[in-house]
């Protein structure tokens, strides 16, 4: 479910530290705001079977806020990254700089 163009404010980040910023909560913050604005809905929770097949990247110590299951963290969630990229490409999502206080 997508609403008309949403505006999400993010702090300006120097390009030299962009990669570290992306892995310290960028997608987590956007996910929280997309949920609060009802721009996306979370997928159904798939049952976790600790004895089942696990891909090589699976890490049971990490939990994704989008999927709400163990296996990977929110920042590394390919599904969420794809959703955010699609919203940006379709102009349904606009990132704005957060004003310094």
C-alpha cells in the first residue's frame, strides 16, 4: 500500500562516511517512518524453524525489523532496500535533509 509522495528527512552525511552511516540505522529509520505514515505494510511473519535449511548468509543473532524474524539485520535486508529504491525511483518517496537544531 503506497500513499502519495512521502517526505522522509535524513541528516546530511559527508560522502566519506556515507557507507558507515548506511549501516547505522538508515533503513531502520526509513522503515519506521514508512510504517508510521502507512506507506507500506509489513509482510506476513514466516515461521522460524531453527533446525531448517539456512543459507550461508543466515545469522540467527540478527533480526530484521521488516521481516520480524532472525537471519539478517534491517540494514542488510535486500527486500527493504529494494522497496526503498523503488519508492525513490517512482518518486513516491523524497529524502530531505534534516535541519540541525
